[in-house]
C-alpha cells in the first residue's frame, strides 16, 4: 500500500482529518525537497500519464509503419539490427530519465525497448534460417507438425516475456505486465487448439476453449493480487481475463442455443466477482452480458410482447429498492462483500473456485465438438436446399420462357480485365 492510499484509508476510518492528511503530504514534500531532484506528477489517470501513453503509441506507430514499408528493402538482417538499435536508444533515454527523477517516463521508455524484443527475435529466426518461407507454407496446411510449427511463435512470445521480466527486475512498473498479459492469452489458446486437435472455426468448442483460458488466467491473476505489494501487476491479467470471458460467452451464446438462458446468471456472478475482487473491468464485462441478455429477450424472445418493456422497467425499479433495503438492513454483509480495502481481496473458495469453469470447459469439449459437427451438417443441408431451390426456380423460368417462345435469360458476362 502506498503512502497516499494509507492516508486515504486513515481519513476514511476517521483516524485523521482531511486537513491533517494534506499537512502530512506537505510535510513529506518539504522533507524531500532538499534531498531529491524534481519529480514528475504522480502516476495516475491524469494528463501527464495520458501524454506519456500517446507519445509511446506514436513511436510504435511510426516504427511499425517504417518496418512494414521497408521490410523487403532492409532484409531480415537489417530489421534485426534496426530493432536492436531502437532498443538501445530507448534504454539510453530511460537511463537519462532515471537520473532526472522521471520514473514514469523511464518506465514508458523501457517498455518501448521491451516491445522491440519480439520483432528482433522474429527477424533473427528468419535471418539465421531457423524459420523459412517454406515452413510458412507447411504450417498453413490443415495437418502440420506440432513441434516445428509452434517453434517460431513460441520463441517470439518467450522473448517478449523474458524481456518484460528482466525489466521488472530493474524497476517496479506495472505496464511491463502488458506483453505478459497478451502472451498469457495467445499461448494457451494456440496450444489448446493444436495439442488437443480442436477446430479453429468459430463454434461451441472455441467458446469453451476461451472459457478454459479465462478461468485459468483468473486463478493466476487472483494469486498475483494476493501477493501484491505496491504495483498493481494483476490489473493487466484481469484485462486478459475479461477479454477471454467475453469471447467465450459470445461464442457459446451464438452457437449453443441451450446455454443462452445462462447468460444472465453468469453475468450477475461476474458482477458479484468484480465487487469482491475490486476489479472494474469485470464489472464492465458483466454489465455487457446483462445488456446482451436483455437485448436478446427484447428482439428475439419477446419481440411481439408489448408489455415486456414495462415489466423490465418494474424489475429495474425493484432491484434499486431491494438494494437500498439490503444496505439499510445488512450493512455488515455489504462490508464483508466489499472486503477491507487495506488488505488483498479474498474470493470465496480461492483459486479452486476460479478453476471450476475450466473444469466444466474440459468436460464439455466432447459434447461441444458433436454439436459443432451437427451445426456444420445443418448449415451444409440448408445451403444445399437453398441452391436446389434457386436452381429449380431458374429451371422453371427457362421452361416458362421456352413455352412462350421467348429466349432464355442471358447470364451476366464477367467484366473484361
């Protein structure tokens, strides 16, 4: 817990007043003024942090644009050297910013250097001949060697993770978790699909695959939160959890009609988990699920029922009244649900509870594969029936024109190239 969070907690519990909090912060600033160099604004959601982020995005966009435009001209060796040169420049800038006392700017510059690691690894693999265009063609086939075709992406992802971990050893900066959060989604998704021979086409199997990934990542993020000190490293992992949860729920909602009614209770569980774990990103996912469920009821299930909007409004008012009543009658229950903000969040059942969806996903994979095959067969049957109906309609038109002595309709000729 930082000093600011500790003082805020003291004001919240009535131990100190707001004026005393301000005086203590002013005293800390006065004590440090003669010993430390001028520092930048505190890292938070403010204009300084946003400016740093926009600057980093502009640098990445410029570098990506240059790389795409000049890749063939530079060649693999040139791209590798350029990526290393950029990384060195970013690290030198980070050291200068460290001496000046601008820690957030130093972290952003170091993060840009970390972003060069996967690009340099990709170029190095192609430059040394470890990965060739012929392997691209082989791995694009439906049946391909697992170990060979997973070598390049695995090396690139591990390079990004190792660079981020090395940067964390140098300084505490939570955005270093961003590349790790991305790899924590892409790596298990690809390994599950390849190792378990799961189909890559959108369907129920893909939905359960995302649920498994979201559940495992939630367990990891919860463990990171329980060991949190100052930097919020778990925030980036929870973003990955939210993305995987959203994709999984939408896939299952679209391709398995029997699971659509479960979207509402699952969304409410996600909202409850967001309160217990104190993660707003989960709240956003839960609210999106609730609105998606209500939209399905309004435009599909009850699209011809005029009283449904009125009933929905009454349910919303009843929820507000019930929430006020619960807060008045059971304040201790509300406090326990939210937890003590000075301590790490504690989820009921801990990691074991968060892994329950992953277990359910593994158990449902076989039935999901059967359902996907049935859906694919139904789509082929409908496509065949539609084509037969269109062919019969065209034949009837030709027959009718021949009976009347009219020439058959001319098929449109393709435009000359």
